[in-house]
C-alpha cells in the first residue's frame, strides 16, 4: 500500500557517518536565522494526538521561525524512543522532531528540526519534563495533575513553554542536514532534515515515562544511496 516506504531512494532516518559529512564552507551556506515572534505565548493551547504526531491546536500553521528567510509554521512535534537517527551507528535515548511547514507558490515545503536527547548526566532542559508528561497525557495515560491542568483534557499540555523548546532549537550550534522522507507511511520524500550534532540531557524518570508511553517507535535507518549530508553551522540569534 505504501510503495515509497520500500522503494524510495531518499528515505529517513539515516545513520550519519561523521567522517563522511560534507563540511560546507561558510561562504556557500545561506544564512540560517531562526526567529521567534514576540506574540508567541508560553501556553499556546491544546495538544492533540494525530497519527502518532503531537499537534498544537492553536499553533498549527502559525509563523514560528524564519528559516532561510521564509516563515515556517509549527505543524507538530513527534517523540521517538530510542532516536530514529543514529550518529556513527549509535542511537541517542530519545529524539524530539519539531515539524515545520511553509507554503511557497502553492507548494508546501517541509522541514524537521530533530533534537537528540541522551541520559548521560548532562543537564536536562526545562521543557523536557512537561513535554514528557504532555505526551503521556495526549496518549490518554493517567498522570498526576500537571501545571494546574487536569489530566486527560485537551489542554493538558498548556504548561509546556513552547518558547523554551524553540529557543533550544534556534541556539543549537550545528546540524547535520540532508534530504529525506517522513519516517512513517506513506514515507513521502519531501522533507529537509536538520539533525542536531550535539545532544541535550534527559533524566531517567522522563526517559522511562516516554519509553513506557511510546514503546520502541523508531524506524530502522535507511540506505543513504549517495545522498550528501552537510554539516551546517547557523548564525545564532541574538
């Protein structure tokens, strides 16, 4: 039913081989300047679960970041345990995929900014714990009240500060960039991936919570088929 998943030549995820990554000279890299709109509130609204992807009801399609001069709307967030992408054959403990979409001349451009999380003792960002609880709530798991919001309600993720997550994204120092696909059927090859070169921390309780809710939901890595993986170092927003 989903021929592209098995026959496609630009499938995701992939194993990034650090020794073969193309380091693009800075003069040839278009400016990567991500900006957060001032009007973005800390508690944007309801979180819904659609086909395994968390969709923020009032943010979908809203201009959130500016990538290569184009405004992208946040179309969803998906979490995978362990990570789908591997670096030199090694999984991270979790992967948070921030999905962005932009319409240009009637066509939609899709970009995913993927953050790798590791339980390696490094500090855990403040947004990880509310996100883990929100994922569980969106899956209908019963959890003690989060941030003053009753469990199992559409607004259960209201306590997650989306600014914190997006600020983490825009301040990542470097990324592996390549052209690929969605990692779930029908696996359309229409996605530009940015996979964080550096990882962030996750605590044992939050990793246990995500693992219990999501289970093992990583798609195996796919053949690169000669695709170029570039190391991209964006300008950090002020």
